[in-house]
């Protein structure tokens, strides 16, 4: 159980100049120039509840990434809701894959077997791991073979995710189903008593295209894979029964190329408590929030003022899609107060060195000059046509 209430402190102020760009902005700009522009001009048309038949949101099973936990990637079949089956690629038969949960200070040990007909790897997106455990394109696992991924968990509490990373095949393998969540917990987070158990819900939000038989297809264009249908946790048109309580949603943008701008249909705010790097220093209330592929959000949503029988839709303002319907089905007493201070984030120190990154293609030339350890302070972009 949990019990919370929110604060509305200041946002994280940027200390960078008008011409500076963060690493995330850089990735976002790259995505935009690569073709997500189509998203930006989409007109939001929010449909409300409508008459769509909805299916229970599916949850990947929890798993402990210890003692050579056996993880296998292989072709499979998944019910995407209401008996709509699709051929997929799955981890241990699950779509999405099992949700790993581990504690800082532990050592993860996962024995991975490639049951696909092509090479793959497991990349631990967001995790701080040694190179030989990072599943990079140069470290592939051949079909029919196995590899032990082992790494100490040395980072702050946060939501990460795992997916294949073979050169030129990553998009296809992820879209067809190979992705799962990896949650890291630590003592600082535990002391906050954030919503847990049934009140902590991982949401893998993505888009998807189907062939005429209802099977997922990977059919990217030059703009990437911008698909026509939303899907959450591998469920089409999902709903989730909720109590009159505060929930913690661990949200991953699991799309290949699409930016989602999340909003609640009843106008209620989200309380943002964390992102890719873990907990923020203080909670921030936001009415909407946009996030890009691979990005994670740690959101609290307060359903306490709603009556049993009410519904609230999680929507995407960029497309007008209804992503997930919350159905208030049970009255409970929840008195939790969201703490003012969530975490202590150590600031980066003074510049260590200056490095120039140059990214070239036949279309664009990027230069990124980094003069802090983790901050990109200059960004140049040339059209080479
Ligand atoms: Cu990734």
C-alpha cells in the first residue's frame, strides 16, 4: 500500500546558454531531423473514451536477474488483447520480456540463449555495465549459442530496459518484440515509501503496424518506423482497473521513432519524480510531458479524488491516441504525502577537457563540442547537400 500527496517545487533549471544543447536534446534533434517531423505537425484530436473494446493491460512477469537467470530470445506468439494473436519475437515467451528488478550493490547474472535464426545481443539500456556485458553490436550472440551477462549494479535507482543491439537489425528485433524493463532499487528510494506492489506499474508505450492477418510487421520508411497503432505492455486498446490511490507509473517510450506527449483526459497533472537518470531532487507537477524513444519517466498519478466508476484516459497529444484507460473500480484510503525532497543529485564539476565529435553522412554533418564531462555545450548542424 501507499499514501501520498504532491508538491509543486521548481523545475530543474538549465544553466546552459541559448546555443547550448544537452545530450538528450541532441538525440531529440537528431530524431526530429531524421523524420519525426511528421509527428510535430499532427493535429491532436482527442477522442475520449469512445466505443473501442478494451482489454486488460498485460504485465510482463517479474524476474530476478541473479544466479545465471535463464533468458532466451525466440520466435513466439502473443495475444495482443481479446484473442488477437500475433507472431512476435519474445524473451522467455513473454511480450514484452520479463521485468527485472535488482538492488544497487548486487551483481546481475543472466545466462542468455539466442533462439533466433540470426545474431542478436542483449543491451542493458541505461545500465552502467562493463563493455563485455553491454551487448554492443561487436559482441553478438550467434544463433543457437549462449552468453553469460554479468555485471555489478552500481548506479542510482531508476528504470532501465534491455533490448537487442545488432548492427542494422536492432529496430526490427525490438519492434517485433524483444524489449523488457530493468528496475534498479536503492536505499534512498526505499526511504521515500513510494507506491509499490500493485501501485507501481511499468508501462511500455509504443506504436505498431500489422499486416492483414494481424501480425506485427516492421516496415520502416526513410523516416523510421512511425506506426499507426498504439500499444502498451504489448496490449492493444488496454485498460487498467485502479483504486482511489496514488500510483507510480514507470513509463518507457518503447517506440522506434515516435515521440509521445502524455496527458490525462481529466486535466489532472502528473507528478514527475524521475527520469532516465533516476529520481529528481524534487517532485515537479506537469500537465503534459513529451518523451522520445528509449526515454523513461517516473510519474505519480493521484486517483484519490475520483469516484468509483470514473474513467481517465492516458492520451498522446501528438497523435490524439488513447493509450490506456484507467477505470476506478475500488475505494481505498490512501493518505500518502509525496516528500518534498526526493534525492540528492551530485552536480558535475568543472570542465575536464574539450572534445569534438563529428557525425557525417551523405545528408548531414553534425559537430558536437563537449567541454564538460557530461554536458554538450555546442552543437553545429550542416546540410551537406
Ligand atoms: Cu537502447
